């Protein structure tokens, strides 16, 4: 079945253009390849009210999953858990399971450095284990701050850290299996060809025709050069149950595209 | 003064993780360096109702500017203008100024290839010039689809193409001067240092102290490795009128950071 996901990326660094949002890209790619449907990606600042209102808006659109990135760490600007508490109208409280996870990571860290192994649960460390009521901490295999799961009104929300390696590790361990199960035998397939010697305006009616002749196939043109020789990537996608043979449908649509484009003096090159 | 901007990126390719959203990054960086405040970035699919609702939601937050990317081309999936028409409750109509721009670009294209110079205004070409009523076409210096400007309720919305080179060219020519004027002498300054030998939990109270001692300075820690030796980028920013000497304020805060971190056995390295 179609499984809808929203991604919410929390972090001023994304809004000031300090870094490219590779987390959103990575999550969108993984979720899509698993057969899920990423419906919206929102980037918001490290501000409690912004987080709360953005999460409330996403919840109102009723996705099966929401994945947030960023804002789980020990510093003042890590405000995701406060924002979630406001969004879901829940109190924040120290979660003992999360606290044990934080303590364990700190212990491993000092032990590996032959430092004194008495762990001080300082306020910044306790902060990472202070979750909205009834939230479930998720093991972070490679970092200190646990991920967080909150189930609410048919939506499962996962809050992941912003550090890409930690975000990816938690996704792979805790979210991927859940997504796979929710998606079932629904799959996403894609194929690309490159088209030369043809501007997008001339390709447009051929896209209309092929999509008409091949229900379920979505074809989108991506002009790669806006000047000089026209060069277009034509990207075909389909989402369907595997028994509907989506790969064959794409193949048939690609064959029709190739024939039509060549009839119109375009040139077709294979992509991936 | 503080000038708020929202960026809305329209395109399925961003939601399926086909490409990284470099347009959002580029726009966020440019706007920030010009002194403006990017408040939200939203990525939505090529769907009229999604575009309309997203724009309405952004308008309700009353930013001075909204910049959209993508969806202005000749193919069926280019739906930004339809979405804007729904959002603003305006009819779509062929804009003669936009049509002349499209015709001119087609003319230049065929002329440069020694092709027949009689331009056929086919439906895909007319589509690029079919704008919401009272919208203003904006010259696209290097591509066919004009940009579009719509003024509404104190917000100026610019719709730009998704092809990065075209988006950047229109921004530089038409939006940058307007932003500069709106921002006035408000500036954004930033400095970074790298911190070694100190985990984020131990850095957290030092950040609190420096921010307390240096009003207006925002300090955010970015852990670069989650395993092995801790390595953190500490990024300091400030937005202020230039007469408030923001660069000096950052310098003072950095000096305090360096002293405090070294007192706590951390090591500080200069970044950019």
C-alpha cells in the first residue's frame, strides 16, 4: 500500500545555507527505494514554537510516518524534544531507559580513552534523556543522543539526530524494517534515458502521449543545459504492486519514447 | 531591518531523492549573506493542490518574500503557475509580455542553429506565458521560461525555474537588488573555530556562558565525528545593523570561547 512520509529537518545551519541538506536527500532516497511516498520535506529553525507548529501541521495531513532530523543533542539550541512536547501537549520528563542509554555511551567513551569511568550525569547529558511523556527512546548505535519514537493518532514519529552517520544508523536499524513491513509488496521503479537534439517544448506532447498510452507511468523531463545544445534527462517512474510488473511497464514506455523521439529527429542515449 | 523569506521548492525529483536540493542551499546562502532571514524551506510535489496549500500556509506566516523554484517549464508536470492561480484565487491568462519573452528566446535558439526562424507558438510554449492575472513576468537571461512576480498582501512572491543556472541568473538580476534595498544596513556575520578533545556535553555550559556574556551572538556546535576523537565545529553568527559592530562582537565572543575551552583542556583551531 501507499505509505506516506513527511520529513522535517530542524537546524538553523540549513536555513543560513551553511550546509546542503544531505539528510533530507538520503532519507527521501531510502524511503522511496523502500516503496514509501515522501510527501513533504520541511526545514525549520531551532525554535520551539516553529517545531511545534510544523509538527502539528504535518500531523494534520495524516502521514503514516514523520521523520525529523536534528536538535537532539546536549546544547541549548537542541530543541526538538521541547518542540515535540508542545506539539503533542505532553510533559517532558527524564526517561530512565534513555538515561541508561546516554550513560552507557558516555561510559564506553571514557573507557576507550582510559579516563576515569565514573560518569557524571550533568544537565546536558540528562537533557538528551528528557523526553515527552510516553515517548520511546531508540538505540543510537554510534552516538550519545538516543532517537525518539512517538505514536500518535495513527502516525509514527521518529526524531533522529542531525549528525548524518547517526541518523542513518538509527534509520537502518529501527525505521527501515518498519517501513518495509508497512509498504508490503508495493515497489518503486525508475529508468532514465537522455534525449539530445530536442528542446523541452517539443518533447512535451510526446510525454503526454506516452503517459496516456502507459497508465501508471510518470515521465518527467529534466533539462540538463539551458544554453547551447539541448540535453534532457527523461526520468520514468512507477509505483505499483510487484505483481503488476512495473519494470515491464517502464520498459514498454521507454520503447515508445525512443520510437517517438527518433521519429521527431531527436537522439536517445541510454542512462542508468 | 529583519527581512523574512520563505523558500518553496517544487519538484517530485526532490521528494524521491533523485537529486540533492542545491537550489534551496544556494538561495538560503545568498539571502543570508545579503542580511535576510530564511525562515522556512518547504519541498512539495508537482501537484496543484499541494502547491496552492503550501503557498497559502506560507502567506499566512506573512514573510516579506517567498521564492519558489521549479515547475515553470513547458511539460505537463510544470504546475507552479496553476498552483499559484489557485492559491491567490486568480485566473490564468496568456500574458503578452511573457509571450514575447518566450518567442524571443525561441527565436534566438533557432537563429543560432541556422534553423528556420518562423516561431510556432505551440501550446507548450504558450503554457510558459500563461500566468495568474496581474502577475509580472521576469526576464530569464539564459532560459525560455520567464520568472514570475506576484505582489499580494505585503508579500512579494517570485517564482523561479528549477534549472539552477536559470534560477541563479534571475535571482541575481531581479531579486538581489530588491533584497538589498529591503535589508538596508542589516548584516549577517559568521566565524567558526574547531574544538578538539572535548565532547559536546562538556562544551554545552561554555556555550551558555559565552552567549550570556555576548548578547546577540548565537553559537551552535556541530559535531563532525560521532565516533573516535571528538571534533566539533563551533559556529558563531550575529545579525545586526552594521553600526552595532557585529564583527567585533563575534571577535570578542571567540576570544572568550578560546579562553574557556583551553581552561577546560580543550584545543581550539582556527577555521575560516
